């Protein structure tokens, strides 16, 4: 009773305090005014062997910036953007591009330069060997780096606080491929052994190849399959190495890094047609679209143009992309669009303090459902290590009109073709 009797006095004190604070804020210390514009930095290769990837990433990022800066409510995009143009506080976004030149020794300096020049958050669309030092640098300076392309599992062990990876991991791609093989047991295609095919590399990429090989073997054994062990197939320039030991009942998981690996995987699949399926995974699977000839390769991927054509958000975004740039939305452009939009939407949750540490925390806490992204994922939500817990892969098979989703069943456009 005594406590209840004091509540009016406490409430009155709270009201007076609030009024005093409001008076102080409005007269002596006015609330900071949000900036008219703020920059997002994009780290890509604008020169060198990966310049084409960098160009696609720039277009995807530019489209995301345009969507934020312009009133597009008539497009009925289910994105959590405020009515009108810009962020909810009226701030417009600009995009500043840094050239990584696909050179690990240059990217740290370029990332710091972008932040020094005003970028409050960064997006990266480059290769694994560039992503590693970029993540290390941004973690040191405390600015959010949203990584559009990296799938490497090695990042999960680094416990970085500012390197956010949106893509499903290599282990997820392996698990998805194995799930398809398991599903086929009811069709008469009983698989007993999994064999690895991959190329050779050194440094950071070489370490990831070793990790992928170990993951394929560990996950295959856990799923009840035998493994090829030392019987592995080399993806080499001009084709694949010896595959004479492959038998009926085997399945090949080919980890492809680039267009050369993709072409070798296609050659291997043609050679093994009728004997064993070849399922490609890794950062080079997008290059399978450009390989000519009778493409028998399946692929486990975090992007699907087939699914995008049936996704309401992806259809609108893809139409805008095609109208603006006179080209089809690609895997790289879609990933860069997603990463840039994610960073922008996280910034949209911040009221006035658009500093790099505040934005980094906003990214960590931000999430998007599957209905608000163009990718075939369950959404985006980061764990404490910066990994997207809702990333997901699909398996596609080549058909006369391009790759079509065949797994999982709920996303499949067509029944599984003959393996």
C-alpha cells in the first residue's frame, strides 16, 4: 500500500524530468541533424582478370542505391523502406567504389581509404583470397563489411565482429548435394560412394580446397556413403584427370573455383554420363552458364535464375535491372544488390547516429525474411561470427532452356531428370 501511494509522485517526477530534458535538448543542446547524404563503399576489382565480376557487382549495388534514393512505392516491393526517398530520416545514399584489383596486398589499403573518405559501411564482391585480408582490415577498424560472394567455411573460425557473409557456406552446398543423392534412393538410383573432383591452388585458396575436401568426406561418411579417399579426380586445364576408377553407384562432387574448373567439370560429366552424376559447387558454378556443349553437370548454388523468375521480389528487381542496364540480372549482380540493400536497410533502422560502429551493430542485429530477398534462401540473419544462419542452396540441372531447380522439391520447377 505504501508503494502504491507513492506512484503519483514518482510519475510526476518522471514527467518533470522528461520536460526538462526536452527543454535542454530543444534549446541548449539541439538533437543532431541527420546528414543530407552518406556513403556506402563498394570493394570490387575494376581492373585485372576479375574486372567483369566487378562490373556486374557495381550494377547490382547501383540498383540497390537507386531503390533507396527514389520513391518506388508503386512497384509494390515488400521492403522495409520508409515512404518517400532516402532513408527514414531523409538521408540519401551515395556509392563510392574502391578497386581491389583482385590483389590481396592492395585491398586493406583500399578499404581504409574508402572509410577515410567517408564510407560508413562497405560491401565486398571479390575472390576468397581478397576477402580474407579485407575482413581482417575492416574488423580492425570497426566498420561493417557485408561480403556478397564468399562461401568459405574458414571465416567461421576467425570470430570476426565486422565481416558479415550473406552466402550459404561450402558445407551447406555439400549437404544440399548429399540430400539430393539421398532423395534419389527411392527412384532406383542408389548411390554408395562419393568421389571428390577439384583443381589445385596454394595460399588461402589452397587451404580452402583442403577444407572442402575434408568436409565432403566427413559429411559423406556421416550420411552413410563410402568415400573415394585417395581416388580423387583432378580438374585440370583442358579437362579432368583420370576417372577410370569411377563405377556405377558413385557420385562425384566437383568443387569449381573458376571458368576453367567449370569447363573441366562439364568435360568430366560428359565422360561419366550413364555411370555417375557430377554435382558442381563452389564460387565458380556461375561459369557453367557460359560453357558450350552438352552440359550434363548438376550444380549446388546459392543463386538461381530459374527461381528468381518465380520470386515476386526478384521479378521486380530483375525487371528494373534489365530496364536500367539492358542485361539480365546475374548471380554476381544479385548478390551485390542483396548485400548493398541489406546494409542500406540496416542503416535505415538508425535514427541519427550514422557512425560506422552504430551501423556495424545495426547490421549484426538486422534480419530479413525470405519474402524480402531475391535469393532462394530462408532469409538473412547473422550469428555472432557474422555468418548468415538462413542461407540455403538449391540444386539445378541443365535443360535446353538453361538451369532449372530440381532440389529441394518445394522449390523445384521440374521433376528430377535422369541422373
